[in-house]
């Protein structure tokens, strides 16, 4: 651990994060889909639903496959920071609301071996219920 304290001076910020994630916080490596801000917003939405509040939040993050037709618009994160809730589209024509394990998605690869990624340009334009209605009508998430 002491070696890590001195090594940080010679490494770029991104390398410092990954080094710390691997050696200090191994669970953090599974959170590569979410920024800290997104994670906090999703945890707050999850806590609100756990308290019994009726919520219809804007999606916080869009995940998608680069080489297949699957996509996820996620709004909430459980306290375990692994189970996320949102609109899930496996690319089969039947998008639905449900939960997904972020750690399980980390290991998924498309037909060409490509990972699932977060869309850095995603800007929600309506609450999750609007995306659900559109996706059920269209048979896929189109955003």
C-alpha cells in the first residue's frame, strides 16, 4: 500500500484510478459503466422507490452493445450498487422494465466480441414511462 502512495505522482489520473480500483477497491472495477454523478443519482432514485415513493425519473445512463441491438436505459441502482432498474431491450423486439446486474453486463460480449458501453452523448428527453411507451410501440429503444 505504501508503494501506491508514492506511485501516484508518476501516473496520469486515469491510471491512478485503475490502479486504486484493482489494489484498493476491487469492487470499483465493476462500476466502469457509471460516472460518480450517475451512480449517486441512480442510488437516490433507488432509495426513493425503496421508501415507497412513486417516481418516474429521467433515465440516468444509456448502455448499449456496439455490435448487437441491445440497449438499457437505467434510472435506479440498489444499495448493493450492482442491481440497476430501467428499460431493458435485449434486441428481441420486446423491451420491458426490469432489473439488470451491472457486474453481469461487464462480462457480456456481442457477436464480434465487443463490450457493452455507456453512451457518453445520451441526453434524456422524457421520463422512463415515455421511453417505455415508445419502445413498446416500436419494438425497440430508439434514442
